[in-house]
């Protein structure tokens, strides 16, 4: 049940991606404003990871997961009422809070409730659920924009109903953290484990590079399709981005028995190959190469991040586990948020987001 909730919450974070074109038309949004809506989600994730870092060790895992589901339900309600960019900011902030609440707490809860024979790979399954949700979200959103008359309403209404069902199911599950293992509340910021800090730092750097690569891919895809395939639908963007995140989830599950050393080495190699394909795709304007690049970078990122979470969970003491995993995700989503603040102009050159509507190299409009 925990993994199903993770998939549902993370799918909601990427669900609006193909719908932003509709919001741009209805609300008259600029490229910069869409970028800011993207970025506010990452801020919500980081805020939840920092603010709720030590809370689950006091009140238990289940109450904090319930808070995350409530935030997700509130986000859907705000999306349903949206009639300006202010509503989008509020909805995405709530989405980030829900996702940040689930990331560390649900990952640890999945490890704690897993049967003994599956405990070794529970962290990999939990991380794969996170990434799979990110992958399936834009696909569902793309299908909605293609086949539904009012996707900006029906999709969020369906997700709201799913969240209500998950709340009921969560209330019927047992609490993973026993009362004997709970500690008095004392807020602390996420911090690395007291042991093996050098290993932890290395694993975090690898995870950040992988997540930043997928973040760049997600931010670049709509602009790539607009430049080379101007008549493509939101479904195409959703499938390409979903292919990247889906490849990541597939790699984590298919190669979960691979050793940490081999997994990290293979992940770095495959991710590098994906970046080379991405360069070639943008140079030649090839949709086939671009899709291959998305899947390849996803596979490489999945190999790296799956091994990292597995190693961190195994090496970290119970009292420090949530904090260490939360800090890991803070680093990952900081890396993922950075590419959203950059965007290509119509001449194809990348510039950091600016309130100036003109490209600094060719002076043509970027809107």
C-alpha cells in the first residue's frame, strides 16, 4: 500500500506537465512564468523535507504520510479552482509539500514493513516507485490532453478521488514504527549519517548529477518539440519525459541485485551515452535520437540512484535513517530544480531565465 501511495503522489507531481500549454493559453502565461510554476514545486519539496525531517520519529510514519495525502488532496482542489497563475503557484507548492513528505518517510516505511526476505531490496523498490510515479504522470497528462475535453479538470478530479481512497487504506494499515523506537520531538535539519560520511557524500553527488540530467531533459523536451516538431501534441512530450523516468524505474528494478560498484559504474557510463545522444539529437533535430537519449539517461540515472539509496539505507542507523534519506532527496531536488531556471531562446541558445522577453544574442523574442 505504501508503494502504491508513493506512485500516486509522485505521478501527481508530473501530471500537469502537458497541461501547462492549456494554462498558458487561458491565463496568458509567459515562458518565464511557466518556469516559475515548475520551480515552486521543488521549493515545496525541499521545505517539506527540512521542516518534517525529524517529526516521523516522534509521531510515527503513518500520521506524517496522512499529512502528505491531505496536501495532495488540497493541491487537486486548488487546481480545480484555478483561474490565474496565483492558483497554480499555490497548487504546485502543495504538490511539493506532499511529495517531500512522502519521499523520505515512505521510503523508510517501505523498508520497515517489508518481509525479512525482501528487506534487502525494499529501498530499491521504494525509490523505483518514486521515479515510476514521475514517469507515469506526464504520460497520463498527455493522454488526457489528447483524448479528454477538459483535461485540466477531469484529471485532477480523478486524482482527488484516488487520494481519498488512499487515505482510507492508510488508516487501515499498521504503524511501522513501534512506540519503543519513538523519541521526544526535537526539530533538526536533515543531516548526513554519523558514520561513512565520505561514502554518503559521493553517493549524493552521483544522485544529484543523475537527477539534474532528468530535470534538464524534462525542461528541454517541450522546447525541442516546439522547435523541430511544431505540430506535436502534449502526448508526445508526456511520452518522451515518461520514457526517461520509466527507464530509470526499470533499471532500478531489473538490476536491483547488481553490486553497488558495478551499478554506479554502469549508471555513469549509460548516462554519459545518453547525454551524447541528447547533443546529437539537438544538433540534427532528430526525434528518434532524442527519445533514445531520454531512455538512456533514465536507465543510467536509475542504476546510480537505486544503488545509492540501497547503500545509504543499509549503512545508516535506524535513528538517523529518515534524516539521511531526506538530505539525499533535498540534494537531488535542488539539482533537478536548477535546469528549470534555464530555457532556450527561439534561436536555440540557452539563457538563464530573465524578465527580459528578448534573447540576448539575437534580440528575437523568446515568448
